[in-house]
């Protein structure tokens, strides 16, 4: 029943997206290695004794930008809010994937043991299921919802606060906010459409580990989001 509902919602969402040409992925391990390398720099940078090699980090970031499939798929978009055709995903649809795999037809997040779901509650760690986005084909690089959030947020901060000139769209999809049953604006990351940065045209939910709680329902681990809903601010 849940799989049927998910398929129906994917078909509904698909009408909001452009048709995406399928692309073969030939170097998934290399891209995952780059993500881990950048993440390692970000974590070590909090240590005052660690000397961050910014040129090395920038090189890794550049490799990541040009190797992530969804960036390649969206790289020809015009820098005009009227022409963006990035999928817009509802909170309800997104929440259905914030869990571990529940059937053999589902695949695990490409980050595997480094999946963010492993670090929310180490007593209830799990690998998230890959997030299926209408209009974008599945491949071996696809991540779970919160790994996508984390990666997009990392690229966002690098472009905003470190001045990296990212000439690509860095997000795979956008979220809905400030509407009933959707996310609250304070939970979002967004770029001003009239500002100098145009790599993230739609708002997305910001990633914070303390905004998730692992809950078990009939033996399946799910992520419950905390402090991000419209109802949380009434």
C-alpha cells in the first residue's frame, strides 16, 4: 500500500518537472570519495590547531561540482527564476523516504556507512533509503534525503561565505515553505533571486542533526523532523 501511494505521488510530482535525459555514471566511488574528503575538511576546520588548506578544498569542491550527475543534468539552466525547472517536492512526499529500506526493491543511500542517518542517534543508527525524485533517474550515486541536504548545504555555504564562483545549480530539488502542512521559512536555506548567487534558485530545508529523532514503527527506523513544520511555530 505504501509503495503504491509513493508511486502515485511520484506521478503527480512528475508533471511539475522537465523530462531528464538518462546519464550513465561511471565513477561513483570517486565522487563519494570527494564528498568524504570535503566533509573531513569541514569537520577538522572546527579544530583551532588544524590548518585548513583552502586550495586543496577548493580543488575537491570543483571536482565534486563537475561529477555529481544532478549538477550535470541541470547545468544548462538559465540564471532566471522564470526558467528554472527544478522539481518541487512536498514535505509529505519527502518524509516517506526518511527511513531505512523496507523492501528488496529499494536501495540504500550511496554514502553507506557514512550516511548521515548513522549519526543522528548512534544507538539507533541505520542507512537511509535512496530518495527517488520524479523526473530524475535513479543511479548508484543517489543519496538519502538528509545526505542530499547535507551536501547541498555544504556547497551553499562554500558559495555564500567563501566566495566560490559555482556556475552550476547545486540543488537536486526544492522544498515548499510558508504553506499549510509544509515547512516553516525559518527551517530553510535560500538564495536571494536578486542577489549575486544563483546556484540555488529554490529554498531547501537546512540540515541540522539536532532537528531529527530516530523512531521505530513496527521495527522500521524512521526519522522524525523537529522544529521545522509550520505547526511548530503556532
